[in-house]
């Protein structure tokens, strides 16, 4: 009987595809820019740029959106002796595996002085890792896909990709900052060739064994690539596949998605004299400062950004996002299919007891699931506990209503020395969750980053 049951389960698993990719986050489903932080500090890569916060970016028309896409551009009107205005955005969510798919119909590349990138980065660089999915400088014509890690990570040429292997050592530190790199061989992958062809779709599959980057030019995008159940195994050969002497699961953790456009700096600036751009001005900074009209086409136009995780491909609804709502976004009510879920602003999280701060779910008498903000929160200036450091305890009362109470002093958990969380039973028999909010500010570690020898962080 037991053998028969197990056999039946195996057949069901094999035929229903329970381990396929399912949608976790659709960044266009709920306020794209609200799901990102705007970096507005001096460029850690020494670029000739002035990054603007979200409100200034809106007012200066550096960012905009329509019903079908979002735009992120740079100033193309002013002479800028202190750096050209631009934006750099970092996702509030972080990931430790998955399938990241982006549809871009225009990018800022192929213009002298520019250094655009679509990439991911983890904490405590380089130990948390970095994945550069789309990047280049100046009048470059083909994309470079690059990984950066802490010590002890390298790749081997096992084939299975169409690009050119340029560097095999992924470890980055000090002046040794090239990372392991595979260059694309088609001009449709970057810059002017990319834009002329109206862009395409980049898809990055990241597992514990390998990281693959696919590119599909416009007109050759598989039907399933942005669908409910994408199947990378049917997509053919990626432009880059990284595997070898590297534990991808430990080398790349808590990766946050980044879009940015900087100028000159540690790569575009240092390679200026050896590029054809040097005929335009003596230095990269001088060209960027005095030629605003050169950058009217230095913008990102993005049609879609989705993140998938391995799961039950037969599921009728994707797992809920761990996106942290801002004051401009209403609280998200998760579907009743999930009854225990935690939110983290800096790490992918599935259990409330592992959350580094954020919202703990509560279940009402009717089976609905929701969460409550802190007691101190106000609609006009709401901040999550991860931002304020304030604890809270949402509870389900004996009558089925949902409420919250103040948090108790946090106790350090085995994995998080500065905070803790616990479930408790109240006097009226209701169950509550108490926690101590904690937030890892991405800007802190980014501010310490440096790029050297013409490569990314």
C-alpha cells in the first residue's frame, strides 16, 4: 500500500510539473517605482553624475511611466559642471535564486561617456556577490555579462553558451576587479544595435549550480518567457553560462535588482583615451559636462520585469510578494491561499520567524489574511517597522477581529544577533506575533564600494 501511494505521488509529480517556475513578483503589477529605493548619494564608482531622489527625478522628468512601460533618463538640456543628473534605483526586495526576466525596448548604451547597467548586488560586497546582466561603456557595441564574488570562486569553460569567455576568476578585491566575464557576440545585445532592433528580453536563471543569461532580440522572444510557467530548458543556448568551482548558493545571496546610468568614472572614464570617443574631447568628464544634447537618447524604456521561483507550476496564483508598501501604496492584502508569511525588505523570506523586520500576517475568523502597520504609523507618513526600528504585534482576537499591540523587548535569535521575534498567547486566548524591526540599509554598503581597474564593484 505504501509503495503504491509513493508510486502514485511520483507519477503525479512527474506529470504535473510541480518543480516548474511560477511567478513570484511582477514589478509592473503594483507601482513600479514604489518597489525601488532611489540612491541619491555620491557615486561609489566615481562617476561624473548626480543621482536624484524620487521626487526630484519626477519633477525633472528623469522618470515617467505609461500604461505599458516606464522611462528612466538623464538630463540632456544643461551644461553640468558638477555631474549630469541621472537615477539609480535598487529593489526593496532581495533574492537568493530564481529566474529574473526583463523586457527592454531601449537602453542608454552606445553613447560616449555613458556607463549603464542592469544588475544585481548582495550585501557586504564582494562577499554577497554581484551579477551584471547588461552592462557596457562609451560606444561599446556588445554586452558583457560579469560575476563578482568573494574569494574562492572561479568558472570553467564547460561550453553550453554562445558568448566569448574572457575571464575565469570571479573573486574581486582591491585592484583585481575584472570578475569572471563572458562577452556576447551579437551587436543586437547592447547599445545602438540593441535600440535599432527595438531591444529584446534578457532572462537570468540562477540556481545553486549555475547562472545562465539568455537574450532574445525583438521578434525572437519565446512565447512562454514572460508567461505563467516559463521553461528555460526549451530556450536554446544562453549567451552566458557560469559554472565550475563556485558554490552559487553561498556566493550570491540577498541580491537586489539595480538599474542605473552613470558617466565616466572607474570604467568609462579610465578607458576614454583608448576608445574612439577620445576624438570628441580630451577627457570623458569634459565631454559629459559640455554636450547635453549628446544624451537625449540615454534612457531606459522597460516594458516588463518579473521574478519567478521554482514551485508548483499548476498553482492558480503566484506566491505573494514581499514588497514593502510605501506611503504612496495602499497596504497589500495577501490571498487566503497563504496563511503564514513574513516580509523582509532586504532578504527573501518565507517564514515570519526569520524576518529581519516588516509585516507579520494575521488570520481573521473568516480565513482571510492581512497585516497591520505599527501603532505609530500614520497614513500620510507611513513607515514600515523595518524603516523605523519599531516592533509590533498583530493579533487575532477571540471574536475574530484583527488588531495589533506593542512589541516586547526583542531577544536575539540564533541567526540575527540584533533582533528576534516570537509568537505569544494573550490573556483572552488570541495569538499574536511580536518582533523587533531591523533594516539593512543598502546604501551603507554601497557607499563603501569602489570599482577598480575599469570594472564594476
